[in-house]
């Protein structure tokens, strides 16, 4: 992709996702993810309706007029976006690939965090850590994150969610808001998820295509595994083949839901042909 085309794509995503974060998600994000506590702001004269427990008795005695201490939320937080860039993310039968939806969701969340003056970082992962961008503030930083999500070429096509969560725990020592965006066609991450969610506020966003849920009856078909690159002839007319695949797929979905529920983390299912706006808003309001 040449620079001109890349910049055009980045700008298009910025316009769409910034509009969403400005008009819809900014307030929801702020109310859902609270700051670390309250910090002293100023002392001012008492007004009718103020909480008498906040009266500053020293200033009141000195001025002979009641004054109160004003506190404000210590707002600054850190958001970590963890995006799966394995081969299975480059799949789609509707209008968009899964990785394109992942990019839009990540950009919307990032601009929502920017509105609240929070830092945003990025981890791109396959079965290894492909890229780590430390948390920073600002629009230019968010645009860099979007550029990486659009054009990054991973070294591996396989997935290891556990490895990504382990890396998160190693680099992020203070509590962060963490969104893991993947199709979660991976296993053996329950233990590392429990450790990560014990320290951070973790949400898994499972992005999937409805055509992945079952194999249609198309007779003998040559298929390629996007993660291993292996080609195979599959008899999709066989009920047993279709049933085995459906069972395999459902086991991965159940593992995702069970792992996130038992670890105390949040989870969202987002199909590529559905509105991720409704899914995110519904999730924020339920919390």
C-alpha cells in the first residue's frame, strides 16, 4: 500500500470513528471507566446545598465565612489495545474482513480515551508479540496506532492469546483498561487471563464472521488454513465433517465465554455484519 492510499484510509477511519467517539462513546466511556480516586482541587465559599462534611474549618475560622474543599476525579487512565493480527483475522464473507472491524473498534475506543485525556497503547500479536507501542496521549499517537492496524504485516499467521496476555502482565505494572480484539480461535489462555484480569480491567471483544460457524454443503472443496497455510480437500457433503467442524468451532466459543466469565473479565461478541456501535454501547451501559 503506497503512502497516499494509506493516509486516505487512515483519514477515512478517523472521520468515521471520531464522530462515534465524540457523539456517542465519549460520555459512556468516561462514566464506565472511573479514575483512580478523588484529588483536592480548590477551596471556595460555601454555597447552599454543598456537603457540610467538606467544610474547611481552618479557612472558615480565618475568614469568618464558611468555605469548603472541592475535589475532582483523578481521571488519567491508561488504555491498552491488544489486537490479533494472525491469519484468521483476514477472513470475511460480508462487506468487511474481521481485521477491518477490529481496526474500526480499536480506533473508536482510542478516540474515546483521548477525549478523556487518557493514554493509549497497542499490542499486536499472533503466536508472538509482533509490535508493542507504549501508552501515550494525543491525536497523532492515535493516528499512528490506526496506521499500524491498517498496514502492519505480521511475521506469523498463528495465534497465541496466552502469550499476548503474559506480555501484557510483564509490561503493564499499573492498572490499565485492556481491550483484547480477536476471534479467539485459540485455547489454553484461561490461567494467564485470570492473572491479567486480577490486575487490569480486561474486556475481550470476539470479532467473527457468521460463515465461520458452520461449513455449507458444497461437495468436495479445497480449503486453506489461514494460520498454517496448509491446503486440504474437504468433503463438505459429509454430515460428519460438518458436525465435527461445528463442534470444534463451538468449543472455542464456549472456552472464550467461560474463560472471561470465570476470570471476572468482560466480554463482547461482535459479528462483522452487525453494528459494533450497538454492541459497545450495550456493554458500557450494562457495566
